[in-house]
């Protein structure tokens, strides 16, 4: 059965079919394709697990922490607001965002806001810390592992929006570079949107190109084609300022 809460104006049945009294036969309603798509995406999210920590739920620019982040990083926050005001079109066109800068400046919070707004718009979203995702993939090679490698790769390839945290953290050995390339290249080929964050250590000059050292040159160039210029968030760690 498809989503029983779906409100179709044509009054189709639970599987998205209408009945033609004249020919006495069932035929698919115009909503069926979209409902099948939503079911497939919900299954993908369920198989792999959505991951939505409570700290990053119910975010709004009218309240902290987003209001404070917008005060400190007006340009980045403005771009995120514009991006999310057209979230469905942006994500469906494969457009993404890269939030780059120092730790504790609000990158993760902004990325979760994008993920949240995508879900509100009915898009499927997978959020993963990049290191966790690679560990899950490694675990999935074991016999009888759940989710399976295939389920993970399928989800990270086809989900409407892939949200990856801390892309530059995993130690870039050959296996890691290969997995990152596989994931990013698949999304590139399918024209699928990606939103990701990466930290620059304090004291180091913020240099977008240095991501290439962490993910490899080919993956880096794909990412740049998909997200364009990074949104920069520089400054001191908010957690240090307030002792949070
Ligand atoms: N300007 C701010 N006002 C209030 N809280 C903030 C502000 N900037 C960051 N925070 C808080 O600081 C913490 C770190 O933010 P986060 O988005 O994880 O940063 P980053 O991903 O850049 O390290 C979060 O708990 C966030 O809510
Ligand atoms: Mg972060
Ligand atoms: Zn219908």
C-alpha cells in the first residue's frame, strides 16, 4: 500500500488506482507515480536510517541558534535562506551547498536547516557524518549485515538530498578515497544534490582547494562542479565563547 495519508483529489484507492466503470477496469491515477517515488524514497531512508539528532531539529531563523548565526555570518546565512526558499527546485536541479570554515561557527546548523527544509518540501534526505558513513559501509561488507552495502550505495546515490558532515575528517587512505569518489561521482552522474560541511583548523588559512588533499583531486573537482563556491564561515568557536 502507498502512503494512506496522501490526499488525492481524484479519490483513487490505497494503491493509486482509479476504476473505470465503463470498461470495468482499474487504471493508474495521475498521482501514482509521485506516490511510488515517495514510497521508494521513504524505504531508502528507513533501510539506512535517517539520523536526525534532536539538537538540530525544528530550526528557524526566528530563534537561536540560527538567528545568532545569521547575525555573525550574514552572507552565508543569506545564501542558505535564498537556497531554501526555492529548495524543491534547487534540489531537483541537483544544486547543492558547501559550508566551509572554522569550527563552531554554525556550518552544521545551517546544513541541518537545509536538510530540514528539504524534508518539509517532501524531498527525501539522508544526513551522515562522513566518517560514520564510511564505517557503515565497511561494516556492511560483513555477512548478513544490515543495511547491506547495496542498500547504502542505493540510498546515497538516489536520495533527493545527501547531507554529509565533516567531509575532510576521514583519514584519506586508498579505500576511503575510492568510496568518496564512488558516492560523489554517482551523485554527479545522476545530477543529485549534495550539501556538505568541512572544517578548517584554527590558525590555518581558509583555502577551499585544500579539501582536495582530503578527498582526492577527482572527487574535489566533481564536488566543486556540483556546489560552486563554498560559503565561508570564519571566526571563533561559539562553544568556546559561551562555554557551551
Ligand atoms: N551565533 C550563534 N548563536 C548561538 N548559537 C550558536 C551560534 N553559532 C554557533 N552556535 C551553536 O554552537 C554550536 C556549534 O555550531 P555548529 O553548527 O555545530 O558549528 P560548526 O559545524 O561550524 O562547527 C551549536 O550548538 C550551535 O547551536
Ligand atoms: Mg560541524
Ligand atoms: Zn490519485
